[in-house]
């Protein structure tokens, strides 16, 4: 007889509740949990694909070791053999220790992909891993998509994870840039796959929603207005809005009066930009810029919100800063209906560090931010000989060959490593360069609590998901893998016998007494809603209480947190951080003083390409047959005028060329594109050799990051530039495949 299991879908920051129907170890169905405190039955297609990941024949169940044909170098002809866990962990730990002892601490780097934040065990192990490695060479996927957010939060509020979350449930005016919540389901705004309903609710209560994007996205139908905007110019648009608000005397600090410094500096800085120039460069009419400014500042409550679309471009740091400036100077920071700050059950801010420019990278001198270097410099740190050269890598939860700018450059760097340990369930485009792959168990074989993504909550709530299945692989969660690997590594690296013995003792203590569940229980007990050690506090939150409430516990709406919650030394918001304001002349030189015009005049690349998400996979569920069956969504969207000018017809195959490379892709002619801009999905390109992922390889698509350039990045933050890359497009064949689309691409909602 079938049973029901309730948990949080961990695949993205939306955190939908799911109901899993199962019998024995077989999953029968996955549906939305109607009683979930956040999502209330809403899910997106990705959640249904978890069933396929659980059963996937390509998912590794035991460690996989590379056997080189030539000991001096890797080859795609090398053999792979399964080995037992003891052998695999000793081999990985021994080689990492050998390389550090021979070449110094910085010779071993770590890379954490974006999925680390979706994984309780990996996330809890990340800081201990960094401390034990002792290397300055720390890299994450954050510097591909969202580091400008963190950089600005640190500079303005004092901590990189003091996340501003739009109060979508109570706002009256919603201005969105570079985000498509209908498809992402509310990135950095956890609503439970029902964001479009929230947008409709804003309009139903008399509010207004405005979207700026180079593509008329799936979210546009839920907006009152959509405006095309040229890539890289969002910062200019925001300057125009801010300047108008100052000029009309509509600026006000509201509740933050007396807690903001730098007001006059910002007011003075935007005077260097004229609205006529801003209108010309953004493509947005001057009257519209002024009208939006007045509407925003005059609304009872308003919020300006943007996500990765404005982080993966040039001037991303400036754009994120100006977005916060707009919210602050209209009295909408830490305010109902404006930008708010969650109060999660476990306050994880003190578990991470925030810093800027304490030291610099070896080759190009890029500053560290919060202990890490931007991923754009990893390749040069591997490929450039000399003292401090990276020779080994510990990588987990990421596929940088497809997700990082210039996948070919990433391949070259990974292939040059002396040793590479990958913690991953698959031999994919990145881990195929590993010397050993350590596979964690599947998603239903481990427990889950969202340590990180509760920082993105639109309401305060908590939920714990126990593991569903106990299998032979269940022992090896991410936490257990890192506990064993790092304990053995530290022991082998130590040269002093007494130190070896002490490390071995500490390792045994962690192994037997510390677990993610224990850490979670302590975090809940001593958090803001916890019972502490008081046995008479029946209402206090504990892990036991969460287990007794499988649909989650509602903890209230967001409330005021500033100025007490600020992490700046003087408990003031820094409206004009010097390092950010100093980047404004670069923006002015590019657009106002003719830099962009000169680039266009001297370039053969007359279009700009941007990325898009797809409803079924968001780019990382390509191992699920039900999610990738049907027509591959890898199509290049192009405006009819741009297609006509290049002799491109419907269903053509086109060649897209950039300064870094070229791809071939079917085309779809669409009025939804801004003239001069083309668009394709990201994270495809499963056509590389020596992978073990038959389902993904069966519908490979092409990789947009074969076009992006690793040497071009946002100068302020070091974030990779993935959107707005200059390209040219040429027709090369007629009658490209025109199979029907997957039905899920047009489904309004997925509810039980």
C-alpha cells in the first residue's frame, strides 16, 4: 500500500513543498503539498523530475577513479573504474596532502558550485573545508550570477548576506529589472512557485507592476507595462529615475531618517548624467523615465527588484547599488511593501565572513571578496606557472564548463590540473576531468533544511525534511563525504606525530558526535524562535517540533530590523560607498562619452546575446527524461527585422559567432525580442566527450558559454559577463528541426 512523504523541493530558492507518494523504495508520484505553509500546493515541473534523479541509471552509486593511459597527462581515452569508499577517500586525501606539502597551501583550490546552497550537508561543510584547506584560492559559482548583490549588501549594510527581499505580498508598486519570476518562480524572493499570482494580486488591489527587459518575457503578461532596455544600460536607467526624484524633491528617508549617510554624495554624483543621453543609450523614452520615477516615489509603498539578469552584465555592481539607492531615497528600505529582511529561524550570518580586498590574486591582482576570488581568474591561476600556481582542485556541486564564461577555457584549465577531486553524482562536462569522483547519495536519501535560502523568504517560516529512503548509498551524504575526506586529508598532511594524533582524535569526535541534524537542532533551539534550554517553553522551536509539522511552521510576516540589524560599525546605511561611487566614471565613459559607440563602429559583432531560463529545467535538470523529452528549447530568439536583414527565415539553422567562439543553433523569429538583441537558453551543450549521462546527451543542445569571454567581466565586482555579449548571426541551413514543444512550456501552473 502506498504512503505519503512530505518535504521541501531543494532544487531552487523557491522552496516549494512537495508530496511524494511511494511504495517500498519506488516513487509513484510527486505532487504539490496543498498544506505547505509557503507554496500551498504550487510546484513547477522541476519537482516532478526528482523521481527521475532518484532512479537515474547514470547517477553514480560508488566512487569512480580515473586510470590514465599516460601517467603524465589526462586523456578522454582514459579508463574509469569503480572503487570502494576507503580506497577512494585515502587516494583523494593523500594526493591533496602531497601536493600541498610539496607546493604550499595555495596550490590546492576549492570550487563550490551554485547547488551547494541547496544542500544542507555541503553547505555546513563549506566553511570547515575552507579553514582546513587553508588556501587563499577559494572560488564559487556566485561570481557567475549573483556576487554583485552580495558585494553591494556588504558595502551598504555591512554583511554580504544581509539580503534585501521585496515585500511582494504588501507592495503597491513593483519595478522589476533583469528577472523573470514566472519561470524562475521568484528568484531571491521565495514565494513557492506562485509569483505570478502575487503580481496579479498587486494589480487587483490597485497597484502597478512595471518590467524592464530586452525580451518580453513570460512574466510580461502579468505586468501593467513592459519596456525594452538595451543590455548593460540598467544602471543608466536607474540614474535617470534617481535624478528625477531628486530634481522634483520627492526624496525622503522615511523610517531610516538619521540612519543613512552619503545622501548628498549620491545626489551630486547623478548630476553628471543627462536624461536625454540616458534615453538614447537605454532605448527608453525620457518621458517614461520621468513618469516611472514620479509614480515610484509617489506610491504608498514601492519596491525596485532585480536578479541575475542585471548581475551578469557590465556595470552589475553599479546597477545593484543604484537599485538599493532608489529604494532608500523613497523611504522603502526595511519598510512594509518595500525592501525587507527575513528573520529566519536559524540566523546563519555569523557562520560566514564578509571582507573586501584583504589580499589579491596571484596573476591579475583581483581583490578577494569574503574569502574568495572571482571565478574568471581560476583558469589563469591554474595555467600560469610560478610559485602559488594551482595544481589541484576540490570541486563540488557545480558544472563550470557549462555554467562559467568560456567553457573551452575551463576545459583547458581543468585538463591541466595535476589532481582533481570531484564530489558529484554524475560524470558530467566538468567532472570528466577529475581523477576521482565521490558521489553523494540521492535527494531522497538524506535530510534537508534550507540554511541559506531562508534568507530569501517573503514570509518567516521553517521546515525540516527527513530522509525518505535508507539505501546502501545513504551513508554517503555530502556531510559524511566531507567529514571523512577532510579528516583523512588533515591527518595525512600533518608531519608532526602529535599533531597527527590530535587531528585523528578530532576527526573521530566529529564523525561520531556531530551531524547536520544536531547542528540544525542547536540552531533552532538557540535561534530567535527557539526554546533554548528552557524545558517549560512549549512554544519554542526545536527540530522535534519541525518533524511533527511536516508541512512547515509559519513564523510571521517580515518586521522591522534596522537600524539594530545593520552590520556596519556605525549602524548606518552607507548610501555612497567610495569603491562603488568611483566606478561611475567608467559608466559615463562607456555610454555618455562615446565608448560604446566607438566599440559598435569598430566591431563586426552587431547584435548582443542574452540568456533565458526554461520552464522545465532552469538549466540543471537535464538528467530527467520527463523534463527534457520533446523539442530541445535551445533556440535563438531573434526579432523579425534582424532576421530579415540577415536573410534568416523561420526554422533556419544559424551560426552565432563571438570573439570567443561559435555555435550552431536553430532560430525562432519573435516580436518578443528587442531589435539588436538575440536570446538563447543557458546551461545546455551536452555534446562533450567522455561523460556518463545518456539522458542529457540524448538531447544535448549547445552551450551559450562557448560564446562568452572569460577575460571580460564587471570591473567593480569581478562577476562574469554572460549577458549582452556581442555576436554576429548568419543563416547556414534551411528547415531546421521543428518538432512540437514540450507541453510544460505553456502550462500556467502545477498544483495538486
